[in-house]
């Protein structure tokens, strides 16, 4: 992928990538004719036109954003598109998880049709996971598919939701239950954009960053123990490294299992528990997805330890790190008074990984050693949850 001022760095791994202001890093998602680049660097939105131009089928885009992100990032993006001769319109949806519903999807699709979006046009998703999932799903089904590009502006979206082609809206029955696998043509992860992110959201996104260390990269977890504070204080080089390593990890998993028939489920470490917590919270902002993931990661490790698979010190080490980074160790701070082990299990039964009524869990033998397990006794899950939820019931 050509950058405006030279080629991006291809190997983002190892030591922190470059100095602030250095060349962007590039990670390729190898998916044959649907392969694409994730470009990670600074001031990418302000230079977006130069990155987009070679990828667009024709120079016309519709930007989909939310009312908070649009106030900050829409103008600079539009200016960059103007300067490269790319025609653009913008659609702004209300910020928040509640926008991932049928009504908003219908409104968005009708707005796109009113703008006469054609098959060779491109939808730009400018925002966090909600905008990416909603705009991506709209792109997947509008005229049976138009191109889309992800411009993620949250840490969570940069390291997870903008990469890999999962698009969806929520149903009353649970999160992300209606959607499609639909890959973007390009992802621009501009770490400069993270400077405007509320501190709580940056921290929540960190839950997904830690996940990559836990799955198969112990060295990255150690790096995070040392540099997590720098990441959360907005240090550009630390952010670039954290985003680049996370994207490299995700890209490798997506390339070998795009549609989650195997390894991709590893990316759901902690998510079965997290989605149950979010469903109980009714997506009303009491808990952010990344916060729920942090609790879910602790639960996945606690379950692994209860099953005799993971040394207790590893589970404690994870909990210590998440708490040191200001993330919740358990669900008690979320104000979910009706939460019991049985209620959690009820929500978990709606999980997309339920097969023949049985849940699949992602467990771990230690930090960096996650694996997929279909045979977990419900008693063990209920026992772990009873301990984890004790602070709520007492
Ligand atoms: N967020 C998990 C995945 O993309 O598979």
C-alpha cells in the first residue's frame, strides 16, 4: 500500500515501531482476492485521500460516522478527500451501542439509497466499533455489496473490530446476532485520533489489546506489563506498537480461519462472559465492551484454573495487570443487581458458539497459551461464576 511519503514499514513486530511521527506500519490481511492492508501510524486521517485513492473503484465515497466522532474528525477527513479529488457525502448516526439495531440499519440503508450510492462507490466507516459494525453490515447488503473502508478512531476498533470483516447489529436476544462476514478494502488506524478519546474508552480498548498477549504471545504480555502505562497515557510510539502487534496477531488468525470454523474462535477469549454481562446491562452504557472483556478474560482464566488447566499464579498475574491498568477485575462496579450465575449462563446460551446446545469456551494453560474447548461441565462454570459474582450477592 503506497503511503503519501514513502512505503509503510512491513514488519511491525519486535521493538516498538519507530519514533512518534515516523513511517506508518503496514500489516497485510492475506485473504486471496480479498486481501487488504491495515496501515498504522500518525495523521492518517488528515492524509486519508492519498491512502484511499489507489483503493477506490471510483473517486466517490460516503462517510458514515457518529455524532461525537464527526464533530472531531469529519472536517479534516473531508479536507483531505477534497484535496485528492474524491467526492464525498456524510451520514451521521447517534453515538452508542443502541445504534446497532434494525431501525438504525434501515434508516442508514435508505439514506445511502437516497444518495444513489452505486456498486463502485465506497462507504467509509469513521468511528468506533458501533459505526464500523453498522456501516460494514450496511455495505455488505446494500445492492448485494459495496466496498467499504474502516477508519477506526477508538483503540478497541483499531485493534479488533475494524479488522477481520465481522459486521453486525444487535438483537433483543443478544449482541451481534445479525450480521455478515464482509471484509473492508483497507483499514487506516490513525493513533493520533486516540488523543481525543475519553480516558475510559482508551482504557476499555486496552482489554482487547491484552487479549492478544493471552492468546499466544507471552512476550507481548510482558511488554504490556512494562509499557501498558505508556500506552494508556497516550504515548504515540507505545500506541503504535500495541496496535501494530495486535493487528498482526489478528490478521494472522483471520487469514487462516476467516469464517470462524476453528482458530478464529480464540479471538473470543473472555467474550462469552463479556457478551453475557453486556446483555444483562441492556447495552445502556453501564459497562463498555472492553470493560466487559476485561472481566471476561479474568473469568476465562479463573475457569481454566478451576478446571486444573492453568496455574493459579497466571490467573492472579493477569488480574493484577488488568487492575493495575484500571480495568475491572470483576463485575461488581457495573451495577448489575440481578446478575447470578444462572442468569449469566442463560445469556451465554445465546452465544454464536453454541453447538447442539453446548457452549464452546476459550480456556488457557497459561498466559500466551489459549485453546478452544467444547467439553466444559456446566457445574464448573457455575462454580467459577458463584465465586466471581460473590461480591454482588453479598
Ligand atoms: N472480535 C473477534 C473476531 O473478530 O473474530
